[in-house]
């Protein structure tokens, strides 16, 4: 009953499917399918379930453990930024929405467009029940998950003639509303694991639809297209998505809380684009937002979980308006290789027998943390952890019996605390910038391997080794490493320092012309405080500010702080 056409427009190329009887388009972009149907997804559910890959576990192509991504009632809402790009036919004859357009009912065009987003947000926040009895029985917990915790923020409405126009495409999803043409279609393009790919939506004839009848039609259609932007595909066959029910399963779009036990009611029957799913309780056609009906108003809990999961791995996440942190952490108690990029919305807890080997970038939400408990291990291999929204996450805490290995790592926006009994190993290279510290508390262990390059870029880029901290590795870990005997003997570059509070510090024969942090157990400053070194005065000049962090400081003869320069004493 379907024929396939290939269309090229000035912005996108995509597939769509037309209903043979009513010539009604059932279209959405292939971008929703291309990312999910990859080599791992096609190997089959049983084999995939046995893989040790962490991405298989967390991405979960076969929807066996989506529960961790289904939002709780207390979870924060994720807001995605969008723009409307209204493409007019000509300046003098727009045949589309205009900035000053007024409808026959007195509402302006811009008000209608803003209301579209308001109505879509209402749908996503107040989900309907399935339209048929069978769907309600299958969904089970649908009545418990009525809020998807996903909303959309309309950042701007742009009226243009040029169909190639885009506005801030890397930060906001552009929704193109095209002028009248011979083809009525909509599509989503660009959803991908490639974070450099930009998502766009195209919708035709929205102006005509709202002008004549059924204003909710374009609203529900846009709700559907935004579902594609969040990584979902159709509940029916074709339209740029799977063309067999087997492909629906292998692509990760078979949700058993929508279809039932495989194959169940898969695929849904396509009747016509303006079919009312409420006409019959037993027609295998539902009001699911990814269905092909005129009324689309519910997600199943697993569909919702999949969308939240997709915002961790794929490029929808770059359109988030702000950082979101939820309360249920990811708990790791097995060996996991994280060789993929993620934007998490929660804390990480690594428990006994748990290991994360991170070799890609990890983005953490504001105020989040990573805790390494006894028997847990975190290895950073040429990887970066950061908060791209506000550069404000709480960092890593290594508990007693935990192990953190930094292997060629950059620290730009977080702190590390190694508690008593915890161990940190620094190897390869460490590049730390900003006001950030690695603090090894009394009873903690630090190992800096011989040959390690340490760049402490800024004055307050610090490694603090508290009094009572240990050099080496907690013997209970049975880990061998080539540690230097005293971390303070490591040669560092940059304006920061390694502050060893187990050692006294002697400063003489020195002119300090730039701001510095100097830490030690006791600090002695003067022209002959250390008989083993050349005598000479100590002077702070050139408007430098020096912080002495110690239990006690002694300023002896020969110390001078010239006018305009300052020093500060901190007693740790």
C-alpha cells in the first residue's frame, strides 16, 4: 500500500511514504534510524545482551533495562531550545506566516506559533492514556508516568525568504515552516551520535492547515517530529524508519510496553493521516505520538526512558537549555570500558569490584559528583571530565580503599579529594588549570610516577599533600607502580605548585615578581634561614601577591614586601 519517492530540497534529502488511497504523507527523516541501526544493534538481542560493552548496557538497544532512564516524579525537567524559521515565498507575497499577520479570529501569526510550543509542552507534560483498551492493558504503568519531563523553549521566530537560512544551528533546533508547494510532508534530519551533526525539522503547509481547520493537526505533527529529534522512530513501517517488524526490533524501537510481547501488535496499521484513533478500541491504531494518526498524545514509559537515554549519548543533548541533575545515581559494580562520549544527568558511584575505564569525554551536570568507594576504581585514559554548562560540578572523591588513576589527564573545572585510605596515581601527564586542587588528606595515598609531566597552569592550580598523607599506594590494593619517593620533587611547570604539608619550606635568595602560592608544614623566609643554600634577601615586588599556607611562618631578616605588593598567611 506504500510507494517510496525520493525528494531533494535545498536543505535536506530524505525519504517519505505516501498513503496510496489518500495521498497523505507518512514522513519523517531517516536521521532517526541511521544512528540506532549500527553493527551492535544488528547482531541480535541474545548476543547483545551478553556483551560486556558499557555502551550496550547504558544505551540498551533492546529495551530490557530502560527503567534507569524513566524519570521519577521528583526529577528535573530537561528543556530543549528550538527556533521557528518561517520561509516565505516572496517578501511581497509571503503565502505563509508573517511578523504582523493577523488571523480571522484576531490572533496573530506569531501568537499561534508560540501557542504551538505551549500546546506541545502541555502534551509532553500531561500525557493521555492509550486510546484503546488493548494499549492500556499493555502499557501497564502508563497511568503512573504522565510527565515526560521534557519541554521545549522557543528561542526565536525568524521570517526569511532564503530557504538555506539558519540561526544558531549548533545551539537550537531549527524548525522550518515552508511556504505552499505541491508536496505535503514533514521530516526530521540530523539526529546522530555525531555531536557535530545539527538537527533540523521541516514542516510544510502548517499555515494552510491552521487557516482552514483542525489547528491541533500541526501541533500533534510537530510533537511527532520532535520525537524523532529525541531519537525515536515510528510505531508503523516506512516513512524513513524500519520497513519490517524485525527491523523495528533490531533498531531499538520495539517497546514492549507499547506493542506487547514480540511481535505483539507490531507494526501499527496505517489507515490514513487524519484517522481518529479513538474510533475503535481494537483497531491496532493508537494515539501514540510516534503513530500515524490525527491525534497523538501519549508516550509509554519506555519511550520516555529512551528519549532521556538518547540525550546522554547523542546530539540532541547539545540543545539543552541548562544543566539537569537528577537524584538517582549510576552505580557501577563491574568492569566497564566507557569508550564513548556522554552527557550525564546524575552522579556516579563506583562500588566494590566496580571499574570505569574512561577513554572519551564525560560531561557532568551542575553540582554532581563521582564517588569511588572501597574496592572501586576509576581510570582516566587521555580523557576529560567537565561541566560545559556552568563549569561547576563537585568533582571526584576517593574513599578509603578506592583508587583513582589519572593517565594523561586535563583538569579544568573540578577538584579531587583523596580521603584517608584512598589512593591517587598520576602518570603520563597532568595539566590542571584554574582555581582547582588535588587534595590528599591525612591517611590518603599519592603516587606520582617517575617521568610524569605536571603542568599546573595558574597560581591556584594546586596539588595539596596534607600532613599525615602517604607517599605511594595503599598496600591493600596490591597495585605496583613506579612512584617517586617524594611527590614534591617532581618538576612542575606553570604558576601553580605541589604543596607538601609534611615538609618544612625554606625561602631565601629569591625575588618574587609574580603571584604565587607557597605551601608547607612550616615556612621560613629570610636571607639565611637555610644554611645549605646561598644566603640572600627575599623580596616580593611587581605588585605580586604571595600566599603562605602553613602551620606557622617565620619572617627573618632580609624579607621585604615592596609597596603595591602583598602577602597573605593561611594556617591550614
